[in-house]
C-alpha cells in the first residue's frame, strides 16, 4: 500500500525506477555479448602444437563380454551363477571338457564340492537373493485375483520355483546346481516350441481379423481390399534368392558384405573367430542368428507395408534351428570350432538350393482357423453371460437404493408433519392457568413440551 501511494503522488520517481531497470537490462545484455564474443575468439584461436610422440595413448576400457539373454525368468540368476563358477579354474576346466549328457545327468554338479570357499560364499548370497525375489513374486501373485475371485494357476506358479532347493534356503549346494542345470536345459528346449506356438496363434488371429473386416465392408470395398491383399502377397514374395542358412554361399555373402573380405579368400576358421564376438570359442544362438541378418533383409523391410517383422523373427528362429540341427552334434546349444569345421566338410555345406521362406508354405490349416474362431465365440458367450449377470446385479442394487431413499424420505416427511403440528398448537392465554388433571397434584406441562414428546414417539 505504501508503494502504491508513493507511486501515485510522485510519478517522476516511478519513471526513474523503470528507466534504471531498463538500463540494467541493457548492461546485462552487453556483458553477455562480451562473454560470448570472448568464447568465440578462444574457439577460433590457433591451437597450440602438441608433441604427439610424448603423449601417452589412452587405453580403451572395454567392458567384459555379456552373456546373451536366454529369455528365462531366472536368466539373471543363471548367468551370475555361471560367471562365478567360471572363475574357479578347476570347475571351468571340467565345464569345458563336459558333454551335454554329463551336464544333464548331474555329473558336473558334483564338482561344486571342489569350488573355492570364497566363490561358494558368493553363490550362497546369490541364492538368498533369488529366494527373496521368489518370495516377493509369490506374495504378489497371491494378491492378484481373476474375474471370478479365484487364485491364479498354482501349477504355473510352482514351475517358477523348480530351479531352487527350498529345503535349504541359505546355502548353495550340489542339489541347487543340479536343479538349475536341469531346469535351464528343460526350459530352453521348450522355449522355441513356445515361440512357434505363439507365432501360429498370431497368424491365425491376424487372418481372422482380416476376414471379419471383409464381412463389414460393402461388395465394392471388399473386392478392392481382396485385390490389395493379393498385391501385397505377391510383392512380399518377390525378393532376391535367400541362401540356405549355414551353407557356403550364405557364409561367403556375410564374409564379403559384413566383414569386407574377398570371397575368394574365404577361410572357415577365420570366419568362426570373427563372429565369436564374446571370445568364448563357441558360437551361441545369438551369434548364429546374427549371421542371418543379410538373408532376412532380402525379404523383410520395416518400411514396407507387405512385410511383417513378427514373421521376420520367426524366420530367424527357423534358420537358427536348422543350422543347430545340422552342426550342433552334441546338442549343447553351442557350436564349437570343431563342430563348425566338420560341418564345412559335409555335402550340405555346398548346397545351392534356395531357402524356403514362410510365405512359401501354409502356416496353419482351415481347421485350426475354425477352432480358433470357435474358441473366440465361446469366450464372447462367457463375457456376455457375465455382462447379463452384472446387469442384473446392478439393477438389484439400484432397486435397493431406491427403497432406501424412499424410506429416508418417509422419515423426513414424518418429521415435517410433526413440526407443522407443533407450530399449529396454540399457547395458553397469558395469565390463565391450564386446567388441572383430576387426581394429579402437579400442573400439566405446557402444550409445546407435550408436542415434542409426541414428535419423538412418532418418528422413532
């Protein structure tokens, strides 16, 4: 308020204030300009010559190679256990010389007794952490209810705990390693099958939705849509030759286009070392799948309407499975140098035939599509039944709410009526005593008090 009065009385003072603020802003802008100019001059100045011979070259700090994600829900725990075990020279040597039958049979797990004590302590900590994670998981799952209020599938839940010995939650023992190996082997063997099943469901659903869209179209629109669909199919099928995965032509193409080498100088041993990216002397599934990128790019382009990237990933998996079946002789899901070199000596390695891509064979039958549509229809009927039941429950709740509201309204009207009676009772004339009741020595209460008592009796 004081500032407002002063500004009204002395307008020149306000003008001076505004002018001084503007001057301060100009000075601030000028100073910023000088600073920016100085920085520009520093940047444009002639650099000082440095004797590069005296400089110490900086060493690149490379992170340790990371293991490929297996896709299992306990992948992190599995990788950490393997990393710690490989730090023990004795166990690492046994692991290197073991075949898949020894690993599945549990012979390798018995070597845990000879692992160094400090590593065993770390494994104990890992197990306790995993136990805590699973406890949190099961608690969360018990909190989740489905639409009918039942608990989640306990069998599916218990499968997530098979890789641990819950009888001993504190220390990592031979049984823990044996369980972990068997669970991982079993789950990885089923991983591809689950992927194929999910992909088939995806394709069936996609075709079902396409046909449903056609049903809702007019005849002219339906014809145009069918023509467009056939054009896209033909366009997708029109691609360069896809070499057989793992064949000489396919590997030479990677050697030339990705590695920048002369096809005439192709050397299988050098090729293996170039693509063993983590240096563990094996080609794992991820390293193998990376070899098929050039072939997949011939068929699939993310920018093309006719190309489905879900189909590309299914194609990549099929290629990897094909190579593994031909090259991975001990079925350990890894390709060693010896297995790779042996595969290059087979007749299949020089195969010139083209790889049969997904669009060249049916992915599902009409019977499978019909079963899928029946399943959807049953689900829709169940949802409709639940909707009808919920609607009945809603109507019943509304009816009860209306009854409750009517009851409350009746009580309110009763009170209003009594109050009106109270206001209608005339008071006794001033100075006149109310008549006494025979046999009662006390005078009667005033009419207002009597009416209040009546009100309480009526409303209660």
